[in-house]
C-alpha cells in the first residue's frame, strides 16, 4: 500500500495489493478538490492524483513561488472559498484521510478485480506509479477549442484561456496591445484581467450575438448571480473603453516575426464572413479561443457513454448522482459539459455524497440544476456556426503538429472520398502529432463535414515505454 506521496516508486506495486483507497480522484481542479474534501469528510479514504504541482486546476492558478506574488487572489473570483478547501485538503492529508499526489499524470484507469488501478507518470523523473481504489471520480476538466485562421501560428497568438493562465501563473502579459477574440464568456474575463494588468485591449471580438441568450430567458432569470457577473465584466469594458464587437471574428493574423495586426470581419448568422466588412486592427498579441472542450480520454478509454452538448462538444453522459455509464466510475466538472468553476464545485460535492452512499443536500442538487441550465444556454449561444470554415484559406495550417494545411484536408474529402475525421487523419496525418488532435480536432471534423466524435485513445498522455514493459500481464 502506498505510504509516501514524495516517493512515486512506492506506488508501483500497489496494483497487486488490496484496494488501498475507497476513492481515487483524478484531477484537483474545483470539481476534484471539492469531491475529495467532501468525501474525506464523509469518512472515505481518498487519493487525489493531479498532473499539476498545486491544487486548483485551470481556474485557481498559483503564481510561481519565485515571483513573490503578494496578492494571488487579486486575479481570481472566489479565492477565499478555494483557500478554505485547500486548507481542508491539508487537514485531511495530515490526518491520513487524503493522500494528495501532485505531478501525477494518470495515463490509464483499468478495471482490476472489483476495483480500479490508476496508472500514472509521476514527477520530473517520469517514474511509474500505480494505485488501487474501489471507486474513481474523473475530474479532468477541459482544454481550449481553437478554430484556425490564416496566421494563427504566428508568435504572439495565444489561447484566450492561455493568456489568462500566463497572467495568473507567470504574472506576464502576452503583449502590450492585445486583441481578445473567439467566442464565449471567458473572453470578457480575459479582456478585463489583461486590461487590469496594464495591457491595452483595442477590441473584444465575439463571434456570437448576445441576443442568442434571449431564447433562454428562464435559465437566465434563475441565475441572477451570472447576470450580475456579466454586468460587472461589461461595465469594466466600458470603464476601460474597450470596444466589444459582437458577431465579428478575427479572420487573419498578419506579421512576419510576430503578429502585428489582425483582420476582423463581420459574420452572418452562420459565422460566414460578410464580404466588404474586413478591417485591420494593429496589435502585438492576439488572445483567441472558441470555448472549451471536455477532456475525456480516461473516461472514453473505459467505455463511458457520452452525449453531444449544446456547444457542439462531446461530454460524459452522467446520471443525477454524477455516475457514468460504467459502474464504479463517477465524474464531475467540465467532463460532464462545460459549465464553469461554480458548477464544478457543486458537482464534486454531489458526487462525493453519492460515492459515500449519502443523499446529497437538496440545496446542492437545486444549485446544480440552475447552473446546468445556464451552461446549456451559454453553450447554445456560443456554438460555432457552420460557416466559420469560410475564413480558412487553403494555405492556412490546420494541424500545427504535422503541418497539414486546410487545402490538403479539403482534398482528402473532395478527391479521396474521406467522410469523417478519422479517415482524414489516416490520409493526411492531421491529429497524429504531439497534441494528438486536441488543437485541430474540431477543425478537422468540421472540414470533413461532421462534428467531433468522442476522443478515444488508450493512453491519455505520453508514457515511457519502460512503464508499459513493467506492467503485470493482466494489465497488458
Ligand atoms: C486554459 C483555461 C483557462 C481558463 N480560465 C478561466 C478564467 O479565467 N475564468 C473562468 O471563470 N474560467 C476559466 N476557465 C474555465 C475553468 O477553469 C473551469 O470552469 C473550471 O476550472 C472547471 O473545473 P474542473 O475541476 O472541472 O476542471 P479543471 O480546473 O480544468 O481541473 C482539471 C484538473 O485535472 C487535471 N488532469 C487532467 N487530466 C489529468 C490526468 N490524466 N491525470 C491527472 N490529472 C489530470 C488537470 O491538471 C487539472 O488540475 C479556464 C479553462 C481553461 C482550460
């Protein structure tokens, strides 16, 4: 049984021991952290494995210790709540109820005689680690959705969430004059943070029209807190004189050594650029993202059922207890559909109650219903229109890892008969590189005439071959 989190090698033999833990939580973002602390409070022995160095996930990011940030909370909403949960994690850790394993990237979860073994790559030495638990909660969050355009590979073009992450973790700005573009409420938060940190933001370029929310009035009225948040972001833009261009998109980035300007065009309802509306905005950085995509490799590797969401992504199909379709596997947070940090916290708590065999308090389930309703409205409003590929010239790179331009993908579809993203991948190598299609997947699927399917891979991250060679035969 594992004893020391600082000694990953101690975990190697855990797969052959009795299930050491009642619950393994994969991911220490808002969902995983809330679940772990709640489950430990309800008497379960919990292991938390997280690829990051500190708890908090994508939302609660810690400035690197060497930067000496005096007020990390200044860049976050709800830092006090996070600090309270992190303190609870430490208390449970000292009492032996939680084993917290940072820098443990889980590459597979495999069934193992009534329990589950988590296989991980641990620490900078990439040690092999394995750990058994009777139940598993997958809280692996999401990553950014990118819709490519000519020039998106230029230095100075960063993800919108990536810009926020640079600021929260590194206290750096991607540039001095930063256009923020794409779609989704994250853009407003990012523009506000960049401007507050001293960047000039010439424009926020939002591809959707906010009037799309009008069709979801009941969900909006049930979430006055979200409306107040939107109003706060809106007034910050007005105060800082940041232009908000809705139903517009960045259709090209220009520059030689780095981005120097972007072309912005007005879009029709399907996100097709309208002729004659293009204009240039000078900038030295572009922060661009079109929402988030649930990170599902571990879950789909286990065969968990998925569902198509309002924003056009694929999420896990979960029941009211946060159970997946595979008995013994639960999930919470963005894996069940993009909905934000508050929803992730609530779902983590509900899952912990269910795993401990306790009914979740009605206040929690009511809050989840309200926030999920808002998430559906948000997803529908910001779902990319089919016409976005209209800004993708044939020479624009789509798969950055394998350097596959849009023209080659179109050729695979029109001339070689590819009808889905998988066939396009086999014909062009798009999605076969280091990122394994996380960046180009939605674009390749759209060019192939469909929607992205569930991510299916046997390994969720790169694994040294020696780890595979060491596996006991049952896990092969
Ligand atoms: C780049 C980025 C920036 C964002 N910025 C903002 C923002 O500024 N404001 C805002 O409101 N929302 C932001 N969001 C959204 C917000 O972070 C989420 O709504 C919230 O964090 C969801 O919580 P979660 O617990 O579901 O997932 P996350 O917070 O994403 O946590 C998932 C955790 O799982 C870990 N993990 C994933 N896979 C594995 C694995 N195989 N093995 C081990 N660990 C694993 C990750 O390291 C991470 O710690 C951002 C999202 C992204 C992707």
